[in-house]
């Protein structure tokens, strides 16, 4: 995929997941256009100063009300933005954006987090079926997610 002609959506929790996605900036900088979806928190706002950001509802972990609210947000944002690609390492905010994005024709790339060496994350299990490219960072994880691609550590 030629990123110079690609619009990219990056839905991510703040904190470690956001840091993880920001480590991909050398690649994401090649995108024609990009936008982020994350929490309206000081760490995220500081890290994404100057970037286009949509704020999602939190907490997200096992919170049905915010899952519904974030699914509606995903519908609104993705219908407005029409990204070609959605990239995330989680956490829960990735799920509605991957599902709605896939229904709207976007390609999806999920990067399993670095600290998972031999067991799947809940988000990874939930988005696996709608992910076009599933990236793991440890060879051991290829057996956890058959068909995944091990690119090694992002760190």
C-alpha cells in the first residue's frame, strides 16, 4: 500500500498504547493524511499536539455504556473521514473502529503489544477476524495468532 496516497486512522488508548503507535511515526509520517482517536487526557493531548485528534469516551475496559458511545462515535467519524487504513495496538477503543471501519471498506492492521509473549490480549482476540494484517512482535506469538506476521519489536 502506497502510504503517500493513504488516509490513516489510529484509534488508541492513551498511555502505553499511544506510545506504541507513536513509535510508528516514521511510517505514519508517509501517509497523505492521518488522524487519531484517543482519550481526552493530558498525556494524550500533549503527545499529539499539532495532530488531528478525535476524543473518545473512557473508561473503555468492560464498560458497556462507553462501548456503545464509542461505536456511535466510530460510525460518525469513519463516515466523515473515510480512511483507507486503520492501525492500532489497542486497547478497547480499537474494537469499534476496526469493526465499523471494516464494514465501511477500510483495511485494518493490528499490532499486538510488545509485552505479550505467549498469550493473546482481549482486544487482539476481538479484532482478529476483521484484521487484514495482524502483526506480532515475538515469534512465539505466531502460534497464538496463526497467519500473523512477526516483524520483531517496535521498541
